[in-house]
C-alpha cells in the first residue's frame, strides 16, 4: 500500500509519499545531492557547512525581491549572470522572480561577478554580487529597484538569405565605447526587444559563426533588421623578435577600416597562436598591443565565411617611460 506521512525537518513541514519497493540505504552521495538540491531542506542549510563539506555551490547565496521605483512587485524578471563581451553568444544562467517578485541566486560565489536584472518595460540593472550580498546582510534581504524604460528598440536578426537567426546577442550602448544599457537574445523568429533610455545608442548584434553588425539608433525605434553574413576569420601567431619564441598570454588587436566599430581583441594561447572569429569580410590591421610587448601592424584579408592566411607577428619588448 502506498501511504502518506508528515515530515518535519529544520522547521519545515511537508508531505512525503511512501512508495512500494525496497529502500536503498546505500544510495550514493551523488544521487542524494541531486535529489536535495531543490528541496526546502537544502535551502535551510544555506550558508552552513555540513559534515565538514561545503554546500555553498548548491546553497542559496543571495535572496531578494525585485520592485519598480514606484514600489510595485516585478514578477517574471530575469536575474542573470553577467557575461563578458567574448561570451556574448552564450546564453547566461538566470533565475526568474516569482509572483511575489522574489528570487534565490544559487550560482557561483564570486564577489567580482555581477548580476544583471532584466524585465519587460524596465531598464537593465547591473550590480556586483559582492555589493548585493553586503546589502542583503545589512537589511535581511536585498531589494533591487528597476527604473521604467523611456523607450523601446525592437527588430529582427536574419541571415543573408533572410532566414531568422535564433540566439543572436543584441546589446545597446550609450556610445560605441560606452557602458551597455540593455541586451537581449533573439527568439526563434529572430525577433528582439530592448528597453532603453531616451538617448542616442549604438546597437550591436553578434551570433555564433556570423559577423558582427553595429548601427547607431535614435530611440524609440522598431522594425529594425540586422542581416548577418557568415563570419570571416583571421588566424596567426605571435613570437618574440630575434628568438622566435612563442609568446602566450599577450593581447592582439585587429582593426578594420571602420575604426572602433571594426575593432576586436583577443589573447594568444600558450603556444602563441591567436584567432579572431565573427569578423566582417575585409582587410584588417593586426598588431600586438600588450603590457610588455608590441609589434608592427600586419595586414590580413578574409573573404566571407573564410579564414585568412596565417599571420606571424614578431613582437619586441615595449618601451616604458619611468618618471622620477
């Protein structure tokens, strides 16, 4: 017979269904952990050490509520990890606020990480996890306040044949080199929508295996169409001038004819190799621009969807000026 019983653990009361079959007393730690990650008991153990083993990776690191500037609850808001520009094409890990506007963040416990809060009709909010946790400790729970957006920028991302591109990353900056004020990912139809301030913006679109498109936009704006072509690639390596020794961990910059709009940077691998992807077809000046190393600019051309001939950049120690 299958029965029900009441269980009280750490102040939590719940109903447990008893099933037929033998009880596996030898269940592995992995199976128990997988079962308990989302249980109230696991949440009750947040910020505690159990049996000398840290549970912080799966425990609640931050609890809070998202509200509007007027004090209204914002349910369905996405609280996401902040990705670097190099990770733009990767979908961030997010949690969604519930009907009471509440959320629990259980991801990595790194003080330097930032969380991004996104909700329809509101400006994007970015704050470091460390700052949020300090606010939580002082107020027994953190309140994240969102400002209403003044305008919307929307459109679609398509390939060269007009087909929709899903998962493209769309970001808006106050200028070409300014801070990101809004971002979104295109849906299955290639559509996107950004809640933005009422000021001139530079909107950039990136997608895996495609080039990057950038456009100046004056909000509000709708029915924008960004057509992406297959990405061009520049490859090469960096060696020390004179010795030919591969140089790992140095910064390499590729700049096209459009200046900052066509400027990309990367770092060399341990063997000195580098790769620029997601470039528009054309000619680029490539050089080493790193602390301690510099090189002359070399030119590379890449056709649509193709890779350039390998470049070899010969770097020399950068001159430094000491002021006494």
